[in-house]
């Protein structure tokens, strides 16, 4: 696979990789869709997390396995 360069938008501001403008600063990301499958609520949009309703504290609380808490 060829190397690709892209901007990744992310609103999980409790992540160490989050940067101004909702930009992910990680060198690479791993995303998983298992969060939505485990909630039992097919109508929930994953994007609602981190919009003031609740903050993520672990990667399991996001679909991003790259997540690392800011304070660690």
C-alpha cells in the first residue's frame, strides 16, 4: 500500500493527540467499530461522545484505539 498523508478530524479533546481545530496529531491511527456494537443502541451515533455530554477516559470509550489520555 502506498503512503498516504491526510488530516484526521477528531473531537475527543481529552486525548493526548488532540490539537487545536479538532485535528489528530498522532503519526497513525487505528479505528474500531466495536463500541457501537457493544452499546446495544443501534440508533446512537458514536460522534456524540466528547460533545460535552461525557469525556472519554479510555480508548474503549471511543472508536479510536490510538486514544491516549492527555494526563498520562
